[in-house]
C-alpha cells in the first residue's frame, strides 16, 4: 500500500467519541457544539440533536420545527425563552362583524380563563363567513401588557372611577351601549365567580337571550355544556350569549394581534341601587387553604417562626407549610400544602425555604404565580418560580416587612400633608 493511501485512512478516536457522547464531561463542549444539528449516539451512529428540534415560543414552550431545518432561514431558529419572538401579525382592517369578550381581568390582568375565552372567540370567527374581529371589554385599571399575544383585535378599556369595585349595574349599562354601537354576533363571558357569571346573566336578561352556561365545546352551530354538576353534557344550538368554562379552547400563542383601542360614543351613568362599601376585613388565616388567593408557605429553611408569622400578618397572606415543617411540629397539619396535604390554587404562592419535593410541587400545580425565597439556586422550587430571591430567608423577610410597612404608611403621610 502506498504512503498516499495510508494518509487517506481515517482513524477513529474512541476516547474522543466517548467524550462526545458524555455531555457531563468537561471537554464535551470542545468536541460537540450545542448548535450541532447531529450528535453521535452511544452506538457511534450520528443522530439528530433533540435540542435543535423546534424553537422556543413566546410563552417559553418549545414548538416543533415543522419547516424541517428551514426555520433558521426564516428567522425562527432556536431562541432563548427570554428573547422576544416576532410572531406573525393577524390584522383585521374593516371587520364585517364583532365577537365581544368581556374579560374578568382580576388584578388588572387577563386570567388564564380569560385567555381560554379569547381562544374560543377566534374559533367562532373562523367558522363564520366574513372578516371578524374579537373585541375585548375590560373594566377598571389595566396592568396587562400583552393583549396582542392573547388574541385581542380591538380593545375597549373602561377605566373610569365609576367602574371600579363592585358595580354590576354601571357595567351592564356600558355593555348595553356596546350592544347598540357594535351589534356583536356573539357575547362571550368566562363562567367564573370573578364577575363573568353575574354580569353575563344580567346582560342575558336584558337582551332576552337564553345563554349557554358552562359551555366547553363550541362552534358556530352547536354548543356542548356541562350539566348536573358536571356529570352529563347538554348539546344545544349555539346561542348568541355564552358563558364558557375553563379550558374551553386553546389559548392564542402563535399569532400577534393588533389590540387597537376603541371607545364608546358615550358612557352612560346610572343611579345604582348597589353601592360598594369596600372589602370586609377578614383574618387571612380564617380563609381555607384551598380557597386562599395569597399564601405564604414555610419550609425547612425557616428558623425564626415569629418573624414568619409577622410577615404573613403584614402581607395579609394565608399561612401554609411544607410536610417537613408540619412533621417537626412548627405548623398544624391542616396547613400542609401538597399532594399529601391540601391542593391549592392561589394567585400568588410565596414559598420560603421550601426546596420543592414532588408531592409539594403537585399541590401547587394550579397556582398562578410562584415566588421562591431560598439559598439553593438550583432547587426545584426556584425552577418552578416566576420570581426567585436567593439568600437568607430571615434577611429577605425582614427587609420585605420593612418595605411593606413603609409602603402602607406612605398614603397616610401624604393624606396628613394634604390635610395640613
């Protein structure tokens, strides 16, 4: 064999192949790029890199690359969840009809239930001939920043003082004005205790419509509603006014909408027979853990229990605990959160010193926002949390108490200055 042929022989390097297969090896990055489309598997065969399949959507969910490798050319390659993804714009220039969604907007933001209803609204527009627009009506001050990615084509925000608090008669008058000006094809409400059920029932009575309640499968012809406490389904023709159950439709997450602001020609003012006297002072610990909206939960990382109870009182939060804290006798058994305790659905769950055992993570699966205070930046609770503070719990809780007390004292100081 000639020397030329000897030079052409490709020699395998077993050690290099072993390093390429071992992602934990310190030299792995020098041999295999994270952006490589293919990796060498344990058998030595080249395999597709699963980390290169698809891209991260705007909600941090990985989407499968349907373009089979052409996504990078169209600007939809792999992205970090923290980077902004430019979604295609859905635009309706001159709508032929409107579908109105009256959102609960608890705390000034769209709830998950609201987004489900918006998804259902777009399903209805797709089944009706003509160009339809989804008009979303919200009452009170709004803090929502992503109406466009939630599926809002037109946005009517009624943030006057007359719409603050519990004022169903005033809000009903505004909806009747929307009825007169926009003549919507359908009215959609979330069937919830946050106001959607009450307001939808009032509007149905004024419009002489027989609404569909607890509807969960709807198209432009038929609506399937839950009845008899959820034990049976009732099918009927799709009415003009629907009150929809949670998860009635997929939320909008792959298109961006205009969310153009609209106004009413007039905002009627009515003499209300109901007057909101403000919230009733309730001891947060008197609220059942399963019904609490704000929970401050303690784990093994809490050492100053007097400070923990003081923090819960200052924040106005219901107290919860991990199984370890309960087993050690620091908290009663009915305060235990998790699959072996109480399943909670709080809007805000503040976990202090809780690493996140699987049973505990199951119990908080339906919580909206999770905040973690922990010394371990790699624990499961920090990974689950929307916001994390890494540090000593006593220092962080102490500073939190000071800031909350200062914030609540500020309005009274300004009021004393105005009075002076």
